[in-house]
């Protein structure tokens, strides 16, 4: 397998880990990127982007599902840093209709940490329903809580993005996809999109959906019972990974799952956070605003993911068994299928990995873990 791109001396272990994934038959097409102090030290890609052997190119982009949540969180952190959003304020302060059915006590920080008590849609929705932001917002505003906000986490797999997006819209009058593009992606020169123009369709890599047998649904080795919060959440917006092949999905704003980009663009945006809100002289937020994401909101076994999670503001903190760093001030999240992104404030580094061959599990894909582990080991060795 020919690996394309660049790898700075001292970071060969990342390239080796990337190559190992292909050698073991785990990949079809993928990309990985690492930054340190805002500098790109690894930017590599390889394999096929499409089913007919189309090569993965430097500018190939793919849907990264929930890694999109890190971009939505970055937008919310920037908005808060500008004094326009208060994470401790009730959601209904910005979105009055949200106060229906006893939701007056839901705070913005509950939304950011998956503790708001609205992990799924009632009634269930389809991908097509997600394309109507006003209708989805109205549905969430009318829903009842599944639990008392702040008392526990249950992964808000898709709803988190709609909640965040509507809060931002009510404050700024701009949709998150537009605000993110204008205030974060374009200033940083990052090729990441929450709504992809049709002119960029030709660069899309095609995802290979995972094989999940009916009745065999497990989450981290635990059988998912039909009446569980996990099952109700996932079944409330059932996706099969063919959605990104459609123009409608690519065009839509789905801040929890619809982001499209590559490893380079994810690492670039996160390098800004890792470097205290500024990179290459471009300041997006203050250092305190960036590090706000590290503030722990809850530490528990998540009701949807069936694993211990320490949630910060929009990101997860260190988590044994998924993505870890030897440094205390780091955070991460990943996407269905295997994409992953990590921000490490202590060594001012960011790591990103994206692919098109999806695995069925939401967490614990060894491919991205290898990239993260080798990258952080290389940073430590170079330190």
C-alpha cells in the first residue's frame, strides 16, 4: 500500500501504525493528521475513496458522523467566549418555546454534556426529517424529559446537534453551518463543512456501511434490550450509513452527525484549541474559552453507550479503553464507523483520523487508537 503525504522526522511511528491498519486488511481508504504547536507534523492518506477503486486523494473528504460534534462544540465554545452564550443559563433563556413540558431547568451545559434528558426523538424521525431544522426544533421543544437534567448522561447521538444548532440560531440569527463556516472554518483555512456545497460533491469518499445483523445489537459487549434507553435512543433516528451518498444529506445541517471533511481539516481546527484558541496568528477564542471544554460535567456509566464517560463541555475527557493520553488536560470524541479526534492541551497537539470502511461499534475501533497512541508517543519522545 502506497502511503501519500508528509511525515516529519520523529513521527514515523504514526505512519507505521497507519500502514499496519492497511496491512491487516482493516482499511479501504483513510487519512490521518497530527499537529504540534500548530505545525502539521503528519498529513497522510492512502487507499481507495470509492467502490470502483477511485484513489483517496489529498483533498478527499468524507462524512465523519459524530466527530462532527467536536466542530459544533468548538462553535459553541467560541460563541460563549464572545459573551453571547452562557453555559450555565437555561436553554429557554435563548429559546423560549423549549420550556414546554417541564424543561425550564435544562441548562446549556446539560446539552453540551449529554445530560439534558433528551437523547432521542419522540416520535422517532427519519434522516429526511432532520433536513427540516424548524420542524425538528419544534419537536424537541415539545418533548418530555427522559430523566432529570444533570443527574446522568445518555449519549444524545443526534439530538445534541439540533439542540446546539437551535440555541446558536436563536442567539445569532445564523444557522450553525453558516456561523461555523464564517467564524471558524474559513478563517483557519479548514476544509470542513456542516453543509457541503454541490460543487464539492466530486471530492466525496463513499462510506462502506458496517454489517449489523438484526437482533445482534450490542454496545461495548452488552446486549441492548429493546426497552432500554440505548435502544430507544438509537431507534429514534435510525441511520444506515447510506445517507451521505445523497445530496439532501450533504446539503443539510446536521451538527451531530453530518459533518464532512478530512483528517487535515479536523486536526487544523483542533490545533487552534490545543494552542489556546489561536494558531498561526489567527485567534478564534481566548485560552480560557478553549479550556472551558475541559470542565468536567459528569463521570458515570453512560445510559446509551454502556461505558464510563467523563463528559466535559462538548468533548469527553480521558477514558480508559477508548482514547487516552498520558497528559491530564486532553479531550476527544469520535464518530460512528471509526473516525476519531483528540485535543491535548498539555503538549499543544491534535490528532485526527478518518476512513471510509466503517466498523459497527460506536467506540473502541483499534485503527484510530493506534494513530492516537503512536502520535502521542512520538510527541513525548520529541519533547
